[in-house]
C-alpha cells in the first residue's frame, strides 16, 4: 500500500477523467510498463492497435487498474519520473501530491528506444565536433600526448554597462595615456564573475548571445557547452544541435525543421524519423540549438522561424556573434542573455601555453615573460599561433623564434583563414590582397604616430581582410544615425603593421628614428624591433609578395648603423639613448639585434660598445636574456665583459646567458653577480641547474651579505656532489670576518676545492691570499670550535693544496704572530694536532724548512712537540752566521739532515755548517 489513507488504485481512478485528456507520449509509457512487466507483449500489441490517443489513454488506465495495486503504483511512479514527457503541465501538481515510498533506485526509461538511440547518436557527434578543434591544434604540435580536449577557462561577463560601445571607446582612449607595460596588461581581462560554459548550459535562459571580437574564444565557449552536454548522464532525454557557417556552404535553402535537423545535421534511422521529430517538437524545452558565427540566419526561413519562436518555441537558442552584430539578433520582443567573451585571463594564458609547449620550459618562459606576447595571447587564436610557432622551432632545433616571426606567421594564418586557402596558396593570396594590406599598413602607421587606437573613416568594412585584424565599434549618436570606429585587435598588431608600412616606405625611416628620441614620439620606438625583425632573411621570404626588391634594399641599407647611432648616441646627461626608463637602451638595442638575427649587426654593436655590456641594476626577463645571450654569442674570437651587478634574473634567463660564458672576458666576476642575485632572492630557485651550468662551481664575493652565505651553505648541503667554492675578495683579508670564517667552516664537508682571488689593486697573490685566509679560519676554529679542531685543520690543510707539514709550519708561524698581537692563547688547542701529525698527513715523512720563508725558532717549537725524531730537508740558507746558529737547537730532534742548496756560495755554506 502506498498510503493507509489512499492507495494507488484509488488515486488513479479518482483522476481518470482528467488523465484521459492529459496523458501523452504513449510509446514512452508503454515501454516503461513493459520493462516493469506490468504489460506483456500481447497487451503492448493491443495498445498499439488503438487508433486514437483517447482510446490509448483509456486502454492504459483500464488495464493497469484491473491489474491491482502494484501495477497502479508502477504507473504512478512512471508518470512522476517522466512527467515532462508523459503528462500535461496541468497534471504535474497532481502527480507530485501522491505519497511515494522511499524506493531503491530503479532505472525507468526517460525516452523511447528510437529517441534514446538518436540522443546517443547526437552525443557521439557532439564529442566528435568538440574534439575536432583540439585535434586541429594538436596536429600542429610536436607533443601529441598532452591532455586531450582540455578547456582553458575564458573570461565571460554579462554586465552590459561595462561592455557598452561607449565604454569600450573610453577604455581604449585611456590605454594611450598609460605607460607601455600597463597599457599592454590592460588588454588582459580580469575574471570578476565565475561564469562558465557549464553555467550557460544549465541556465534557464532561452536565448543566449555569445558576443566577442574575432578569435576571442566564442566558438571555444559553445564547443565546451557541446562537450559538457555529450558527457552528461542519461537520466534526461534532450537534444543538442550545433551549426556553424560551414554547415550551410552546400545548402541553398532549407524547407523544413526535419531537413535542418536530420538531413543537414544528423539522420536517425528512417523508421524512427517521425517518432523522434514528434518528440523534439512536443518537448522543445529539452532542445538546445547552437548557431556559431552564422551570418545568414535572418535570410533563411527555417532559421528565422526558430529564432522568432514559430518553431520549437521552448528551445534554448545559443548564437555567437561579433560585437558589431549583437544588435541584429533582437529575438522579437524578448531580451536575450548577453554573454561577452573577453578572452584568456593571465592565469589562463599561462595554463594554455604550459599545456601546449610545457615540454620545453626554456622557450615557455621566454613567452611567459614577454609582455607583448602575454598581452597578445589573451586572444586564444593568437595564443595558439604563439604556441605553434614555438613548438615548431623547438622540433626543428632552431633558435627561439623571434617575436616578429611570430607576428608574420599570425598575419599569414589570418590571411589563410580569411581567403580559405591552404598553405601552398597563401603567398599568391597575399599578392592578390596586397593593396588592401598596404591600406591597413598606412592606416596603422598614421594612427600610431597620432597615438590613436580608434580609427574613424580610415578603412572600409567592404575590404575583404578588414575583419581579420580590425574590430568595428558602432555608437548611436542620434536616433537615426551612428558613428563607426575601427580598432586593431591589439596595439602590438597595430605596431607590427606600422613596421610593415615603414618597410614599404624606407624614406620615412630616418625621420621616425629621430622622432623616437623626442618626448612626444618616443612611443614609436616600439615599432623599431618589428622593423629590424622584418629585415631578417627568414621574414623577407615570407613577405616577398608585399614589397619590391628596391624597397627592401633601401630599407636594409645602413639600417642597423642608423639604429645604433640613434639610440647609443651620447645625451646631455651623459647617458645614451632616449629618456624612456621602461627598459634600458642596451636591452632595447639587444632586442632589435635579436629580432634581426644578423651576426654582422651584432658585431657592429659590440665594437661600438668596446665589447663591454653593463646591465647593472636591471631586471632581466627571459626574453631579454635570450636577446643578450644571442648578441654575446656572435662575438666570435673576442670576449665580452658582461656586468650583472645587482641584477634580477630568472633561472631560465641565467641559463641562457651562462650558456655562452666562454665568451665572457671576466667570467668569475659575472658568475659572482649571478650567484649573489640568486642566493639573495627570496623566491625558490633552481640551484641544481645553476650548479650544473657552472660546472659544479660556486662563486661568491667577499665580504658579502650574511644571508647570501647562509643560503650558499644550505644549497651545498642539499647537493649530491661536492663543489668547487671560489671566494673573490674585494679587500684585505684582515677584514675577513668571523662570520665568514663560520661560513667556510660549515662549508668544509661539501667542498672539494677552495680558491681565493684578489683584485689587482691588492698587493698580494691569489695563492698567498688563500693561505692567509685558511690560516685565519684555523685560528677561528681553535678559538670557537675546539671540540672539532682535529677534524677541521686536516680538511683545511687538504684544501690549501700544500704539503701538510708545510701547512703546519705556516699555521704555527701565523698562530705565534696572532698570539703576540692579541695576547690570546691559541697554540695549546692546536698542540695535539702536531703530536698526532703522522696519523693524518698523507705525504712523505720528511719535514722540510725554507729558512728564507720561516723562522727557525718556529720550526724548533714544532719539532719539540713531536714524539719521535724526524728526517729534515733544509734549504734557503743565507751567508749570515746567526741564521746557522739559530738552526742548531733543532739538531737534537732530527734523525737525518739533508741540506739542499744551489748557487755561488756553496763552499762557504758547507764550511759554515
């Protein structure tokens, strides 16, 4: 019993007259009753023999009530689960009032077999369509194993005020007043609303306009909706159809909804067409239709009827359109939900590029740290082209691709798409539309000079290729008139077209270069790297149909000499180049040289700089490091002095620069700057890679920050191999601090060799400086690490690379002088070392003394503490009798004496002994 007060049988009988009118979709009810074994095959055949819906309803109700309570309960359960398809809306409240039991999950069919089968066909096609775009991308990439079909979130917004044409104009005008980095960053949208394709799929909105500029990701949004729909569970029977412009290229006219859905999109089996179409028409609230970028909607009678709701009145309709077209889709008197696609956020850009070129982190970091490219990549189609260009060059083992070459390929790709050409036909198509391209070049150059981004009356929408590179903005200024503006999709695209115009008009180059030094026209400086890049051999081949040989020759003639003379000329303040502080002049020139890929131009620059590049206090991103390393690599037989003092450089940038450290004139100095920058950085760094590229060497300046040395010890302790530690002293070792002594002592277990270097102004050799420093370290250990002295001193002696006995003698002399100066008592701590000397020294058992370098008294004291007599070699005698006498007290502690000498006074020395 369903309820003690009212049973299922009575509930059905009381509603019989209403249900006879309100039951619908009898095949679905019959199929579920058959599956639940309420009806048998004969009863199903009998029901299907009924001619009218009235008789079918009576048949079902009579047979079920006659079968008793369980059968009636099953029918009520079926009507409850499938109410959207089997009950008129007037009866929905009635079925919801029946007190159903908490039954275990039972699968009821939500649709008839033909409808369910067609839904599965649609799901398979949806997966094929949604995956096709990704497949087209992946076929260009070298790594085909990356995550398939991964959707990168796009910034979606429904705020009409922020996206109005008037506000777009204001925002564009404000960009010109910002400094370049902020201006470029302002193109990248910020995610303020958590709106996603899944939200659009689930929303109750019946009309959705997906709006955005070309290539911004409108298609990606609707394809993700299609992908999500195809991956849902099958608890609901619904239908989703996707049409793009290509679907109508071979169809002149559609005469019916059936021909649109079945003939044009996906055919069901012929025997099922009528039943499936009937289900679609009767349950249009379960239908989603996507029209992606179709410009002929209003000209096709069937499509127009769907939009105006004469067909499928409850279906969800999703239309993608460009910004200038959004007011054309009025949906009669209804107000559609407008969703503005703004492109990739910065996080999405990084995620996208990482997925596409993540297997080559060096080139990935170049792209991620180039503000021009990052800003451009907020447009997904451009992000793909950047990833594709980098991936292709990596596979071909070429140099990192230049920014200019990427833009050239973007230009060719857009033209290829606009003209519907293949790769072999692009060059001919460029030749066909070069007149249009030249108009765009002139427009871009004029607007750039005038600092204009909203171009009025300069181009025509009738130009075939306009929509590839420009977006149209329309403002209604009166009830019956509008003002139209055009803007390049990105400011760097405008700069690129300006450089193209200069290449075609070489007579203007000199004036532009000089104007770059003025405050009013310094923004034109950003056109110059593009111009240098366009003159590279590779790019000239790709643009051969746009320019004549004479134009190229005139532009190339002396171009780099002009650039160097312009930006490296002395200024009144004693500096070089312009007053633009966004990036140093040297880095800017290196960027131009890298874009040009001209070894001759690099040599011209290096000679002008006397092979001395001072980049002190600069913040170098990987793209700039790539440019600097390229210039240095072209130095040929001469070496370059590179100063990176107080620079901030990323791991990738460091690896690029140090790859050519053999070209450095003062390599240790540069390595010191690099290590200081890395060790003083608070962010995590790749120390392993740095040690590898430095040949397991660490170079540190002395004195230096305590934090730098602490970090150095931490890095050494984590390595699997011992390293060579090079300490570069900048002042006398008398100031070799106790803190630094502690650092070296802690580093001893991880160091295989230790060296000290002194600057030229210090009158001490590196070897002597090293010995003095090591001796002070031993004294420091004797004062503050007494318990470890017998371990420390032998290790230091080994690092000194001197004979162990010589080191002990030097240490004794140093200690005695130290005690005399400070009054400290150090030698008692070291005395056990001298007594146990034979245990830890590794060379011959013969002691040696050079009387020209050591006092005999110190040698005597060292011999006194020995437990046995020692064989001794002596040399360095002088003619003074006092020196011989000072050595005589040593004789009782010597087992065998060997005097070594050469020279003119041999006989006198023998007689003196």
